[in-house]
């Protein structure tokens, strides 16, 4: 509504007709509203209109390079996954596909200058800066003082988000999510044997980055990646082998965030943050894969009926919420009894589950400990776990377990496989007298121990209400992993501005970088680089590649001077990477 609206009414109702009786009510109304608008900055009326139009929550997404606004797959998937959960609440919310260029890098010049300028110069850098300003307007300059914000971005849009967070009002932000960010920074991925490969010192914002060597990639990094004001309010997702944020070299992986379910994974965490921020109940139910493992030795005869009843209740609720269940029983290996499959994730429905329960009878045993570790390993390996589901093994027993087990399976073996799968959370229903025996295994797999004397319905509600994200990092055996390697590298100085390089490699291709700028990739093992700047110390880097992995790079200085072969591959002069 224009600010001079009431002025116009006031003037039109007194000009030449101040004494008309029918106009007096309009005269007084216009006078009062005019006075209010003069005495208040925006006017009470305008403030009321604003309050009506302000949502509780606004979700903003910054699309990737070349994606079309409102139609891009990333935004639509991000919106769809979050909206399905937000509909369960009373919140008034809005979605926005950020208004910024998201410049296409299909043009070879744009692509080259994006690498040369590390994403911060030329047209690409201008596009990112435009996105940052747009995001700041939407959040910092918003007149909706009580509106909270969630922001996300993919690829170029992730750069917008990860650079903008340092300028955004933290009190208005609930969460910031980045996907495939070319400016990712994960210090735990640095070095020959990174901390991340040992599962140590993982960054707070590392939500899903399977590659333990992800550190900083082609376009460098933003440091700090997570401002102190956004601790627990920021998370990053980097897909398997994504060329732009991992140490691998797959373009396909960079374009598979929708098909690989990473927006779905993020929506669970974001929804949890939103419900906590607004103090409302989280009514979202995750899909579950729950395997129930029952001790069927003779000593269980007094507890088996109670355990079967709760197992049936858990299975019923899991199936009703779209999840899957499996049922096994186990004994001691000395009984020559392998874990028996009563039904698995593909064959279990309520009827087959009931049938399986009825088939379980107690027998055998004799010593105190049972072969839980061996049984746990075997069923985890055998089951077809659903990627992205919350995964649980529920053990119902009255005895402790061999460690190591009689076949050599150890506590650490079970924990390692649990984490590698997703993880698989182990829950133990046991008599209170032996609860302490299971505390460490439950804690190591992020599960729980429940006393069999308790109300076991609490177990069902705990598992059903829980969701887990994808693993933060995958385990790698760094001693056995073979990386591509550059060997026998030689550099010959041809002139003040030209060098010839030769090398041997165990990789299939080699990436060439000059002074930290990517020049290109070659299948050969010799190259000539022209148009060097003779006034600086030029550094050439050779980065070996195989089908999906980058190995250890070799850095050469132009000060070296050794012989090379005859093949020459000319590389054009690299433009100056000045910042805008």
C-alpha cells in the first residue's frame, strides 16, 4: 500500500466539500490514519500487514551452475523432501529458489577462468558474489523479524552459501547446508595418513563425506568453513568420488545428489533442527531396517514369551511405518548352532514374522556366555540393508557374550562392520544384573541397553522415533590402499618462458597445474608448457589419476634442468587470476 494513500483520501474528502455530512466519517478516518502514518516509521497498519505476510520459516536454496531457476532438479528435490516433513507441523513456511545468475560453465572460457580465478574472479566470481548479496538481502535485510531461515546450496550455489555464512545474521539462521561444494575445507583429510581415515578429529559440520582424504579441492577452500557463530548450524554433504569436493575424480558423482538420496538424508537432519528451534514435536518417522536377534538357549525359557511379545510389537510398528524387519535366533557356537534365519528384510511381513516367532524354541546352552559377536557379524553381512534407512539390531538375551568369540570374532570386528554399513545400532534387552556387560558395545554402535524388567514398549518407541544420517566418513585401510603415483619426473628448461616435462605414472591420466591453476588433463607422459612468467618462481604440479581417484602429486620447480623426450603438447597462456 503506498505511503500517501491516506493523504489522498484525506485531501479528496475535504477539498471543496468539507461540510458534506456523508463525507465526515471518511474525513475523520483519513485524518486518524494519516496521523498514525506520520508519527510511526512504517505505520501501524503496514506493520500489521507485514506480520500477516511473514512466515515462521523461510527455506532458501541456491542452485548449481547453469540450472534454471524454479525448475532446477536440485531445488525441486530439496523442496520436496523438506516439504513432506514440514507438512506434519503447524508452521507457516515458504520456499525460495535464490535469485542469482548461477552462471553456466559449459562455455570453455567460463570454465577455464572459474578454475584460474579459484571461483572468485571473472564472470564466475561475479555470479557467486551476486548470490551472496541476494542471500544477505533475503536474511539480513528482511523486515520479518521473527522469521527463521534454512539455507542450502549445490555446487556453485554451495559456494554462495559457504562464503555468505560469515556475513549472515546467525540469530536468524537455523541451518545452512552445502552439497558438492568446490570450496570445501576438511582439515582432517590432510596428509599421507589423514585423521579422517582413522575416524578421528572429524569436523563438526562434516555430515556426509565418505572420502577420508577430502581436504580442499580444485578451487581451494573457505577458511574457516564454519564460523563460530554457526556451530551445530551448518553441515556439508560431498558425494562418493565427487570431482569437486573429494580426492576422487568422478563428474557423474557430482551430478548424482538427487539419485543418491543426499537431499533426502539432509532433510531429516534439517527437520530435526527446525522442530527443536520452534519447540514443536518431531512427528517425522524414518524408514527403518530392524533385525531382531533372539537368544534361544535353554536358560531363556522363562523370558522367551515376554521377549516374543515385544518383538512382535516392534515388528508391527516398523512395518506399519513403511520399514522392514528380519528375525533370527542364535545360540553358542559350541552347540553347533548357526544363527537361524526365520525371515529377512525381503521376506518378512507380519504373517511370516509371527510364523518365525512361533518356530523359535529354547534348548541347548550350558555355559554362561553365548556367541553374540559371531551371530552379529553373520547377520549384518547376510542382510540386504537399505541405504539411508535407520538400521538396528535388537538383541534379546539373558546371558553375556564371548569376547573374542569362539570363532575369533572380536568386539572391534562388530563395531567396525556396524560403522561401515551405516552404522547399525545395537540394542540389548537383558536382565539388569548383566546390563553393564553390554554398555560398551551399545555405546560403540550408538545403541542402548534396556533392562528386561522395564516396560519394553519403551524400546519400540525409542527405535521407531529415531533416524540416522548416512555415515560421516567411511573406513579405509590406508596401508592396503594403492594410489596412482608419479615417478621418474624430469623437467627441462627450454627458454626463459618455456619448459618441457616428462614423467612415468601408475595412473591412467595426469592432471597438470601451474602455480596452483588447473591447466588440463593428458593421457600422455610428456608436456611442454609455454608462456611462463620469467619474473616469478613458477611451480608445476603433476597429479596422477586413475578411474576414480587422485594420487599423490609431484611438484616441480623450473630450476631443475634434465633431459626429456621429443613429444610436445602446447598449453595456452594462463590468464591473470586477479580478483574482482
